[in-house]
C-alpha cells in the first residue's frame, strides 16, 4: 500500500470540515485552505523520524500541520516505540491523524499545538500562489513517479490548446489565456512543446501534439462547459 490510498479519505474529511483541498502543492502532500488559512498534511506508511522531520519543516508554512499514517494495529499503538514517537510529535507541536482505510474514517490522535518555528514567508507565499493558480484538482497526494500538474504546466497546456488550429501571435495567445506569463512560457519552452515560426508567432511542436493526448484529461477539466461541448462534437 502507498500513501495515495489515504488521500481520498483525508480529502473527504477535510472537505466535510469546509476546506478546499489540493494535493502536491509545491512540495507539500496535501494543502487544505479555509478563510485563507492553510492546513497541511504530510503522509507516510508509518510514524517515522523522516515523517516527523518533514512535518517540522512544514511548520514554517502553517500553524496547522498534521502527520497522517494508516491506522496501525492495537499492538503497534500500545508499543513503546510508537508511544515514544507520539511523544515527540506532541512535543514539537504537530498533529497526528490515523487513517482507517477499511472504514474510510479519520481518528485525530493529536492536534497541532502552538510550538511552531518562525514562518518562512517566501515558502508560504509560494505555496499560496500555487494553490490559488491551480485550475484543476487532478493530483493525488503521495505520488512520487507521476508528473504533477502544477499551475505552470496547466498554463502551458492551455496555450497548447489554443494552438490546435495553427500558429498564433503571442498577443493573441495572451488575450485568450488572460495570463501575461504566457509570453514567458512560450519563450522558455520548458517542455519543448512550442517553436517560433517568426518573430512573435508560435506553433506547437511534435512533442506538443503528443502532450495534447497525454494530458487530454487535464485539458478537459480546464475547459469551460460550453467549450467542452464544442470539442466533444
């Protein structure tokens, strides 16, 4: 079992509590936002020092950081090893939740305390910006080998979508995407999806054409309902 199995259960619980939830925001497993206040969840298969250290780092980004693990057996919960790690989690001020996958239920063992390190303003800003810019919610938390759908990739895909019918000038693409970063993405060509036809005019490459197929589900999720109907007919 991997961490991804826990994500749907945690997401459902947080949404029930009124949070908007996104997975893999910057380098955070789960970010839940309510009233512009982030709640962070980091997941692992067991309560380990690696997970605790990861949680401590996330405390520079939010006052509300939980560690999440699959619910252990009663024997593990009563073990000295688990109790010692739980004491450390409590001491540093992290929250701890147990995920019962069979019952799709969350048990809160510890809630975050106020023993938080000073906040990292730059990392907090980056996380907030990425969360706000996301157009889709297709990522699954705990993924390590799957490509993450970032706001940057979403915009690049929107540009590709605009280039389906042939080359277009940057000005027209910016007007369609309504995002000034369109010009920079075309010029950087990070994914190799675009090529310049002439000054200020771009078209998609073969790699770009392939990306339309690979990321068809993402493009579908980003299109307005009326646009989806047009593409489906």
